[in-house]
């Protein structure tokens, strides 16, 4: 694992920005719990709550809203190495030589959709299989699609690409 800081990469200086962190596989909650123990780090790891049929009964499942990722706000220079070494954290996400930063407003908007524990319930009007929908945002904005089924987190993007 690379732990040295590349000083050719501009250091993030925006005060209200959050870093996107890549978690180790299936360890988003472990990473979030360890990061919350470190003074000076704010963590946002939203989860989605939904019902799933297991054997003969329905059970409630909480899974990451963004599987494999979580968000943290911290002073970069003094805490960079500590964040990189936190159990459950794979790395601070970059796009080439730029850190993946998310605005504080985006995190605030997302946190309004969650409760105090960071859990978001699915919308009251979850599209049902066979229902026609119109994509509201993103590169496929305005495209009409048919819902095939509600899928678990790892497959949600696959559904969007298939539409």
C-alpha cells in the first residue's frame, strides 16, 4: 500500500469539502466506526433500509447506499496518513492526480434523506416491476425505461446501464 503523499498533486484546501474514501470490500461500517473515533474527522456513510424475503419471511436489511464508499471531512495535511491507515479504508479516492471531493451542500442534501443513524428508508413510492419510469437526472435524463426489479446494492448500477 502506498503511504507517501505525492506533492505534485494539489492539496485540497476548500474548507467545506468532503473526501470520498474507498472502503475495503464489505467493510464500509468498520471504516466508518474507526474514523468516527478520530478527533477532527466527520464521517458520512449512509445506508439504505429495505425489506428482503429470506426463506419464508421478510426481514429488514440495512446496506450501504454507496457500496464500497464513504465520505469524510478532515484537515488533509495532519490527518492524511491516519485516514489512509484506518482499518476498513482502502484509500482516499482520486481521479488521476485530483482528489475526489464532494461539496458540503451535497452531503447536507443527502443527510436530510437519512435519520440520525444515517439510515435512509426507500421512497414510499418504490417503482414496481413493469412500471414505466422517466430517468430524472444524469446522462440518461429524460429517457423512458421499464423497471425490471428492485436489486441489491451491487447490481443497481447494472440496471441503469441496461436501461
